[in-house]
C-alpha cells in the first residue's frame, strides 16, 4: 500500500499531521490566496506563550486601558484562546493569531449594519474563536448601545465558548468576522468568491452572503490584513466536531449533499465570470496568459496548449490539468506560483509527475476537448454545509446553507464532483484499515441524489472517473508554497508534497483505489448507458501500482 496520504486543509474541522492542518473558519469557512510573501512572519500560538496578537492592527476604537488593565485583559484573552485542530485533535500551535477585541471594533466601524461603540467597548464581544487555520475567524456579538451595562465586557474561557455557555440576556446581533493575511486574500480575490455566491443566491441556492461595508465593498483591507463579515448561517452545524475527511453522518445526509451540489451546478451553468485572477493581475506577472480557446461546439477548450493561467493559490483549480501535456503545463504554472519553484527545488518533482501523475493524465487527455467549463464550489463536504433542523423538514435531511467558497474556481462539473468524492468518501486519515476505507453506501447515495437533480451524460461520467485521481494536484502544490514560503513550515510543506500530492495519486494506483475507479465506471454504465462516449474512456489503460 502507498504511504499514508496527507489530509489536505479543506475540512470544516480539518486535520493535518504534525500541526500542518489548515482550514477553515466557522460559517463561512477559511480561504486562501497568495500572491506575495508577507513582510512579517505570521504570529503563532505556542504552548509557552499562548496566542500572540497582531502587532499593528490599524485604528482600534476601544478606549486605551492602563498598563495593569492591559495585563489583566491579555491574560484573560490568552486564557480564552483555542488551539487549532490537528490530526490528533486540538493542538496549541496556530497558523494565524486570533482576532482581538480592539481589532474587531476597528473593523466593525466600517460596517453600517454592525456599528462599533467606541464610547462603550462592552457593546462588542468575542464569544467564540475558530480553531481552523488559513485565517482567523470569530463569532462576534454586538449589543445595542442603550442596552450595554458597565462590566458586561467579560472574557470567556474556551470551555464556555466551546459549550456555547455564554449569557445573552441583552439584545445582540451576531456576526462571523474572518481575517486573512493580505498575501492570501486581497479585497479583489475575496470579491471574486462573493460575486459567485451572489449569482447563486439570485437563483435561490442557499448561501450565506457577506455584509457590505459603508463603501459598498464586501471585503475590507486594513494594514496587512483583509477582512470579511458574515451573518450566522441558518441551520445546524452538524459536523462542527467531526474530524475532516470523514464520511457523512448518514446516507440521508450524503444523498441531500448530492442533491444540493446538483442544484448549485445547475445555477452556476450560466455564470460567465472568467477563471479567478483573470484581469486582476498585471500583465507582466501573468506571462502572456490569454483566454481559453473555444472548440467547435463553442465551449471552452482545455486541450489546445494555451498559456496556463496562474489563477489563485489555494483554490481547487485545473489550469494545468486541463492542458494536453501535463508536465509542460505544470512547469509553466509552477513558475507563476509565488515561492513554489523554490520549495520544489529539493524534490525531483518533474520525475515524480512523470511517474505518478502523467499515467492518470493520459487517461484524462482524450476527454479534455469534451469539457464544458463551469464554476464549482471546490471544497464540497459535510462540514461546509449547514443542515435544516429535523423539526423544520419532512424529509430525511436537507442542506440549509452552503458555506466556504474560498476554493471555488471555473473548472467543470465532473472536476467539482471528483473533489466532492475525494473529500468525503475516502478515509485518508485511516488507510491502514483492512476494509471500509471507501464509504461505498454513502457514495452511492450521494451520486443518486446528484443524478436525480443534475444528470450527467456518458462523457461527463468518464471525465469524473478520470479526474478523481488528479483533482487534488494543483491545490496540493499550492499548499507546498503556502507552508514552505508563507509559514516557513518546511516539514508541513514536505508532507503536502510527499503524502498529499503523490500519496493520494499512488493510492489510486493501488488495489483499493483501482477498485473505487472500477466501481464508479460500473455505476456510470448502469445510470447512463454508453451512447455518446468518446473513443477512449476512463476505464481504459488505467495506471496500476
């Protein structure tokens, strides 16, 4: 069996070995986009010193406390700081520092629907910190100014926060505030995601839309940070305490998740925005990137060897995967990712691509001209969904809200489906089991739900099978740059390369992975009998270990 694959940072309660886990904040979840190395190293919590805080947040609106009050406040805040989800549970080390009260007050001052109260700091309270990496997020309560009483600005212990044991006796509005480092998310990058979400909302897809600032933007830049503010998502966060890369709670949830993704893809079918980053990065940095060619049917053609778009790091992209020749495309794409070439230098990465990835891409290649491009969610699994309360629905399960569009991108329906399967149906954290690594019952329920909502044609089924061993490739490479360049965490960068990029593909080349691909091929033949398949299908010439 191949080495244990890395659990990439994509889960609601995501985990990763040795503290290298990354994502995501509470509703909505963590995102990431890196275009430049930050001027300062990210501050992290340590067992010895708790959580350090941003040293230069601009414009804090709280009254300045005395030295003694600052010491007491810092001690209380540090006591309340959560750790971060890791492969063994909660760890003390954090990728990014928690939000502070002064920082929150400063940011809220830019939002008319969530005013801060400089004269009454107790109007704003942080009652929960996300334990996900990639960014910092917190649940914030804002009291009406005339309802604030002196002494109400309490600090809560982490145990109280975790159990939601917070007194809410006053009229208060709740928000989720997320903070990204500017090298990961700019205002323009976040608003790409928000525009897609707004399109979906206009078509009655249940998403949690961001709050607009006084200037009308849905993201805010302050110093080295970029912020976004959301109302709480409707429904229940049933997967809040579930480890990442685990199956759904039930086949009913899996079926409902498939139905919801089908509705999202239907709504996204006419969303015309280009790939992420197009038109927002100066031309000299894009090295001649141009729009994708069109095939004879007028659809985007991913097989003509066009200049490879750089896109946004830490998204589920297929910018290089969608080209006819994988290695030359990846070679160009790697050069355009900040810091990635440097991080790959110690590895024989081109040889590894040829040996491990190219055999799978050979199966995908004849299917590329038939791709119909479409925006996708990019990170679909149970913990990025909120669920309707049982008493509110007569059905077994229903998705009440879709969260975290941080990895969304213009790809195609089969690619986005492959991502959804790879993130929920394979227990990457426990591949040592002799059986049960693949949740076949849930996979079938998920596909039934999806097919009932958005049926695939024969070619799309073949594309899904071909994409599944490769859907993680560009995100995994982007993680290598994120950990090695931005966080200076070279051990995690090595894990992202060896266990995630290569380990996942090697698993698919082994017996269990081959069995899964064969199962999908048979399932596709059952629900969509071959009538219009191309000359080469995903079941032919499949790589083996």
